[in-house]
C-alpha cells in the first residue's frame, strides 16, 4: 500500500488518465476526491468505486472557476482534515492552426489548462504549508515540450506548466512539499480519439516503443510521484511518452 491513509484530489478524474489514476490511488490505500466538471460521469464512477469498498468522493468543480475551487478545497479539508496529494490532471483541447485560432479557443484552453492549475495549487498549497507536507503533480504534455501543429493554445499552457512546476518546487520545498510534472505522450483517451487516424498512426511510428500510451501508463507515473518513493525528487518533469522524441 504505497498511499495508505493519504488524501488525494485528482482533477479531471471522471474520465481518461484521471480515472485510471483514481483506480491506482485507491488500490494503493488512498482516499480520492474525483474533482471533475462532468457530474454524471463523476457520480457514476464514485458509485462504482464505493461499491468496491473504496473511500472515494465525487466533487463537481470547474477548475477554471477560482471560487468553486476554493470551496472544494475547504470542503475536502473539512471532511478529511488534510490534503496530502494534488494531481492537476484536468485538461481540454481546442485545436486550430495559428491563423484560424479564435481568441475564444485560446482563452478556453488557457483558463482550464493553465489558470485552473494555478487556482487549484494555490488553494491546496495553503493547506499543505500548514501541514508541512504535500505532493503536487502537474500534467504537462509532449506538446508543451516540443510544440505540436494546431496547438498554439495547448502548447502554451503545457509549457507554462513546466515553468510553474519548477517555481513552486523552489518556493515550497522548504515547507515539505514536492512539486513535479508528468509530460505524457499521446495516450488513448477521449482527448486523442478526436485526432485524425493518420496523425495517430504517424505519432505511433515516431514513438520508440511503437505504441500509443494507455491511461494506466500515465497513472503509474502519477502514483510514483505521489508516493514516498519520490521523496527526494522535486521540480522534475517526467516524460512518459514511449520515447516519442529524444
Ligand atoms: P480526457 O478528455 O479523457 O479527460 C479530461 C477530464 O477533465 C474529463 O473528465 C473532463 O470532464 C475534465 N475536465 C475538463 N475540463 C474541466 C474543468 N474545467 N474542470 C474540471 N474538470 C474538467 O483527457 P485525458 O487524455 O485523460 O487528459 C488528462 C490530462 O493529460 C490533461 O491535462 C491532458 O492535457 C493531458 N495529456 C493528455 C494526453 C493524451 O494524449 N491523452 C497527452 C498529453 C497530456
């Protein structure tokens, strides 16, 4: 049990990578808050895990709304008395080529993928500083490291995640808080299913391991960074991408 007794908030965990992470964290003994904007999927997942005997709570939240985020963090602190782990996993895409991208598409992605991470971390870090302990895991992307066609907004947010991760690692290290990021490669979730098959085949062909990632591949990296096994790691960006670009 690598997370026995720990309390974790995982954003965007009603689907995809966050959902796989919720499962792994529960299996390792954590109490998990499924923090997602999708009520139906979140409630259903909560029920499914509760029926299996796990301690899990769905909280409907839009991470791009500062007030909602603060209320959620207050509620979680009230229920469990502490927050040990925050995984900033919620994310969206609104892809378009640079010349066609609307300001709305740009702002939507920045609001969720960048400001959402700022809001969640700021609210949770206050609790973690008081506790003198915490693990924060941010989700970047290969797009943020290498850029990706059609993803001006997304790449900007995901590159910024790396800067924030390193800044927070420096600010919060002395308070007993580790801050790291995972940069997933193309991973089989609803987000990627939107992409044309031709592009996915190409991505597979340039990946050293010759396959698209599975949500569990990323969930296992989150788990490592949330566990005590990574206690001397901070400010790190862990590439979990099958060796797509090196
Ligand atoms: P997904 O689309 O399967 O799941 C995203 C989840 O985030 C959904 O449950 C959705 O309801 C939730 N969400 C969206 N907006 C939200 C908001 N405003 N507030 C709260 N929850 C919200 O996506 P996936 O693939 O599981 O992505 C998870 C993370 O991994 C994202 O940050 C994504 O950018 C990142 N990532 C994904 C890659 C992939 O190939 N799937 C590659 C690199 C990074």
